[in-house]
């Protein structure tokens, strides 16, 4: 659909995806029942998957954000910090907010995060990921990275 100038092309593309899903069937529905995946579960999986990419830090905020995360501990909500999701019966859309290390390629890191999140969410939940939108809201300087590593140790 790139390059087309018709209005509503994104909406049309999403409708096409929904129509296709009926013919493929969902691993979350069977003759013996159905499985529902909550927003919280998808948020946590997406947050963990994003953090698996070394140069990305969820939630942004530099050293202050890292300090707040370390004070919050390993509670469930810290896993999904900077993650917003919309979950349907068979598909999901994910928005991420993160920071990157200074000197790293933002497009490369964003694509690595996007690819890992899609792979993990789809394989662990059976949901189809329609989109992963990423907002880079901070750049970490080397001294901030060192402080984060010390806090996490």
C-alpha cells in the first residue's frame, strides 16, 4: 500500500487482515473452548522482548528512569513500562516508548526491537501482531549507561 494516495488505506489494510483471519483459524480457539490473552500479558511479553535488544531501554528517561525502575523492583508493571497494547480476539497492536544509547543507529535498533517483539508475542500468545509503533524519547549518554548497569547489578 506504500505510495498510494487513497484515503483510509491503513483502515482498509486492517480490515483485509481481519477478513483473512477467519479463514486461517486461530490457535486460541478450538472445538473444546477458547483462550483469552489479556492486555497485561501482551504488555509484559512485549516489554521483555524489547529489553532483549541490548541497546534499547524501555520507558526512556535516562538515569532517572533507570533509578525509578530499580526502586520499583521486578514487579510486573516494570516489565511493561513504556508499553501500551490493544488486544483483540486474534490480533494485537503494540506501542513502545524507549531510549537508545548515544551513537547507536535508531532505525537499526527500532527494527531489531520491532522484529523481536513481533516474534516473541506471536510465538508465545498465538496472536497476530498487526503493528509495533516505537517512540524513541531519550538518548542515553555513556555515563547514564554506566549508572544503569551499576543499579541493575
